[in-house]
């Protein structure tokens, strides 16, 4: 798969696993990150994957980054919109700032980054756009009206754009992970994991980042050319759509 892939939020957690998996199948990968320079350098040193620091919530920053990546790595054929944050609070305690931060980083970013690589995909007649949503977009989650709204917006974006660009050789799909054993999730107290979270998952365990990454690799491949507008759930049977 000799394609150029951009993975936003691609140096840690699920994004790191996606970046590595795409490299392993032959892609040239660029991974973006927001602010953790030390983690990004460690990732680059360990994997050899190029890293780019920019704010996915800023359209002009995304435009500049897209130009730089095209010049240094190549035009983007595969885009994985993975960057995301949480700012959890019950709605009656949620500030406008917490709402806006999550919508900007998790949803506005999907427009900002996609718009800046989309024309090139159209011109070349090939593209794979894969949006990393969440189980909480599908079922909702207490204390996450902002996050659930943003991630559900990604699914709507996927379905609409898929219809527009199918004739141009571009597919647009979502992956909606459940509870995945990232550093953030594994930091939850073991008692909470074992009594509150894992019992809700029929397979009886957390997912692994590599399992989400394999979903992305399939959707990015030539084999998935007839799959578009779809949401692939990877949640161990916790929630069915």
C-alpha cells in the first residue's frame, strides 16, 4: 500500500497504533500532535514516522501543515481524523469554554484537516478518509454532552461527504471504538475498571489500540473500495447499532 497517510493525534494512544499499523503495510505516514514535544520526539525516534505540530482546530494552521506535508512527505492519500480531547462535566456544570474546546478539537478539526487535503484527493481520483468516532457518539454518555455531540457529528459528516465524493474514488468511513486499553483508560483505578467498566463489555476485556488500528488499515486499503459512509464499531459487543 504505497500511499501517504496523515494521522491526526497520531503519536500517542490509538493514534500511535494507527500510525504504526499504516507504516507496517507500506504507507508513508505523517503523524500530527498538539503540544507534547517530548512524547512526539520519542515516537519519532522509535518509529521513524515524521511528526508535525499544529492546531487541528485552526483552519489556517491546517492549511499550512497540509502544504508542508505535501512538500516533505507527499500529497495525502489517506487521512485519519483521530485527534480528540475530553473536558467532561455534567451539563449543568459545563462551561462554554469546555463545550467549545471539545467541539473545536474533535469536530471542527475534521472539517479543517479534510478540507485542506480533499481537493488533492479529487484531482488524483483516490482518497481514504477515516474518522475515529466513539461508542459514546452512538449511545451517549453521562457527563459528556460535548464529547458525544462532537463524535456524533463526525458520523453525520461521514455519511454526507461519502455521498459527495464516491464518484471521485474517495471513500469516507468511521470507526467507533469502545473502551480501549490506552494509557488514559488504564489510569482509571483498577477497582473501577473491574467493577464498573469491564462487566459492561461482553467479551470481558478492554480492546487494544492495535485492534482499532486494524480496522483503519482495512478501510484505508484498496480492498475497501466498495465500503463508504459506514461506521465500523469496535466495542467488544458493549453496544449494537
